[in-house]
C-alpha cells in the first residue's frame, strides 16, 4: 500500500523524490522519508505524518545528492511513528531500503537475525530485509547478489528499492508477488523508479514494469533486468500516454470533488475507440474474442473489492439481462477460499481501479489456475491486473487520486454495459434494433451526468442538514440496489459516519427496527420498474418517524410531498440509471465530510491501493 520513489542521475535527488512522494500520498500517509547519498554517505530524513512534515524536516536539515530513495507509508507492522518510518538503514549504515509489502515469515527471520546479534530499532518487518541484505553483502560484496539472495528468503509479496554507499552508481530494485508495482522510467542520463506512475510521469513516459520474481540494477545510463536466479531478461518498455495535468487538483478544493465533476468527461473517455458509429456496434479488440468463443461461455464470475465490487454488481444485472449468461459477483478476498466452480467455459472478470489490489490479483490467479478465461477492467495502465489478463478493457479515465473512488466507479459500469452489448451481439441474444437503441442510450450518459451535477448546490444544502447524524440507512432495489451499498460506503469512508446499504425489500426483515427520528433513511427511487415498491419503503420509514432523503427522477411530483429532502437525477433508461443515481450520493458524502472539516482525499486508516491481503 505504501508508495516508493527513487532517482539516480545528475540532478539533486531530494526534491524529485519528495515531489514524487507527494503524488503518491494517496497510497499511504502514516509517515514518509527519504535517503540520499550525500558525499558518499547515506543521509536519512524521515518522520511520522504526512509529507508536509518531511518537507519541514528537510528544510531544517537539508540533504542533497544525485542518488536517493523515498517512501510514504501505510502502516502494517508497527505504529505510524518516526522509528517505523522508511527508509531503514543496515546496522553499518551502508545499505538502505524502502519497501512495500509484508514479510510473512518476519518473526522467524527476526529470531534468526537476533541470534546473530542484530539489533532492531523498529517494529517493522522491513528491517529484517535490510539486515539480510547486509549479511549477504558481507559475503558477496555485490548489492544485486545480496538482494537476490534476500528475496529468496522472504515470504510474501514485495516491491523494494535498495541503495548502498558501497555501490554509489546504482540502485537495485526488485519485485516479488503482487505488493504493488515497480515501474522503471528512463530519462536522459537519469533514471526513475516508482511504485506508481503519477510519481514519475512528469519526468518520463518510457516505462518498464518489473514482473514478479524480477530484479533490476539501475544506473544513470540504463538498467538491466534479471530473474532472482540471475538469468538476464530482455524487458519490454512502453510509452505511457498520460496527461500529468490530470493528476493535479486544479481549481477544485479536493481531488474527490474534481474527480466527481470529471465524470462528464471520463464517462465519454471510457467509450473512446469502443463504439463503431457506422453500424452502432461495440468493438472491444483487446478482449481477443471470436463469436464462436463468445457462444461457449456458460458463466461469468465478476470479482473485485469495495467500490469496484459494487460496479460489478450493477454489471451483473446488465450482462444477465442482455446475454442471459449467468453472472456471479464475488468479493475478491473470498474467491480463492470457497473453491468456486470454474472451468474452461467460465470467464473470471476482475474490476480494479489500481490493478494492484492484492485480493483481486489473487482471485485472478485462482481463475487462471482453474482454467478460466481471464478478463479485467482496469484503470492503471500497465498494472498487474491489466498485464495478467487474457483480455482487458481499460477504463481510460486518467489518474484517480482521491481515496474514495468516484469516476472509477461509474466508468466500469459503462465498460460492463459495452461488454454486455458486445457479448449479446456476438451470441445473437439481441437484435440489431435493440443494439442500436442500447448504444443510443449509452451515448446520452455524459450529458445526463452533467445535468445531475447541476444539482450540486441542493445536495450541499441537504448535506448541511444531515452532517451531524450518527448513522444512516441507504435503500435500493433492482439495478439500483448496489448503489445503496456504494452510497453507504462513500459516506463511511470519508465522513466516518456509520452507514449501511440494504436491498430495500430486506428492511422489514430486521433493519426497520432501527428507524426513528435520529436515523435518516436514504431511498433510491428513480422512475423505474421498482418505483412503486420504493414508494412503499418511503411510507414505511415515515410511518415510524424516520426522516427520508430520496433520490428521485426530475419531474416526480409525488416524492417531494412524502420525504424530507430530494436529490434529483434526470430521467434515464433503467440500465444506465445507476450511473446517475450514484452521483448525488458521491456529492452528499463529499459535502458532509468537507462540512465536518475532514480530510476528504486522505481519510484516516485508508489507502488508495490495498496491496496486502
Ligand atoms: C473506494 O472508495 C475504496 N477506497 C475501495 O473500496 C476501493 O474501491 C477498493 O479498495 C478496490 O480498489 P481497486 O479498484 O484499486 O482494486
């Protein structure tokens, strides 16, 4: 979950690394640090808290050099304090490491090292790695060899960068498993390393991603990749089409707000290159799919975590409705533990903004092991979930920085819709007229999203009214049921207000007992097939003294008379309605959190990419 940046070149490494870390703060912000080779001595500056504290420390105790490594931490082992902050030094002060991942066998390694006289200064598992490297270096006098041997001893998934004052002309970086990526970027006479592209794309777009089990020796002039057995590898370099401006906040107060508003554009960006306007067809060449193969599929598993999972739930309804292929949606962290029924005619479809979520990647591995066709819908270009799939639909929405996912929720719904139309077309389960209508509906989405956003002021006022509540219920039905889950998740994660999403019909089986004047109920009630049932939910909540906030379709004259607040969405075809009903809920959570004075982009305890199990 942590962020890593490293630099080797002719410039001062410190500001390059610190600026890179700022771009990665969304990955973790418990502590931050840098280590720079200054006059052939490793100088470390690190502190608890956000990068701003590290900057203040560096301003008070400047450090300068042309090689360095940096880290921003999301604590797993050990409290988020200065001692546990990375980088971690070897006992002789000659080797230093930044690390992302968990050393699963760290207790036994620690005992082994303690028995040899090592003195630990932190509670982190990372310290075992640097001491092992030190031990192997003493024998091999070769940094890459020492890292290689160490990587064979540690269990778990890791990404790391190592620097040594004994080998000042190089950095060694390695990756094992899926603990976040290692991207190596080439500049002119300088090289960059980062766990995520936003840290380095302003310097270079020529990127090589390390695969699991690979190690690279990086110098100013270039780099060499090898396996952990030392066999040389010819790495692939990609040009990354990335707009660094989209990773900036611009005139918005928070990335989350910017990303909510960006949906007007991201919803159309995700369609780019996928709609053939000559005959109104979806084209998804990156799925490498023939019509014969499409007809063989008997089941689709959608697997993902958090918000991506909720997008998958919406996708289930769309895909089943249009293709009649049974779809199961499964929490990625459970997928590999319940022996899912997967065979060669099953598709395992992973959805992930980061493409690095450990549980999602593990679910993909399970699908691969069982012989499924593996697809992914991913935002982060070049990420593991993109690379390891047989076919991919890239979200194409640019970097999402706010920890609370917004545009990376609505874009995959569009992608799943396109996938459903594509599969239905290949399998012959929809007529040409139906296909054209479906695509026409889809093309309305960006405009409808824009109309929904016009109501932000009203949502902000509703937020002011409810910001002091302690708990809230979100109810949805049919295709909008997952939107209740997603609305509740948004509120929880950024405002720390307890919220639960429920299928509306489940209310009477228990949760209705909670309803009183202090528990607002948010009811998602657009004009669709479930409208009348949602009206009776509203009546039931009101009859028990509850306050009701409704998401309703513009022009509805009944709902305003029944409820306390209305959040309006424009009229829309039912299959795309969840994309719109979610927008007021994103705004509602955002405005409650900002009115409470909370850190919306970096809520407590969370990290943007969850690269540990
Ligand atoms: C969303 O607001 C969350 N922060 C979180 O649930 C997220 O969606 C989840 O961790 C999955 O991440 P991914 O899309 O990068 O795989």
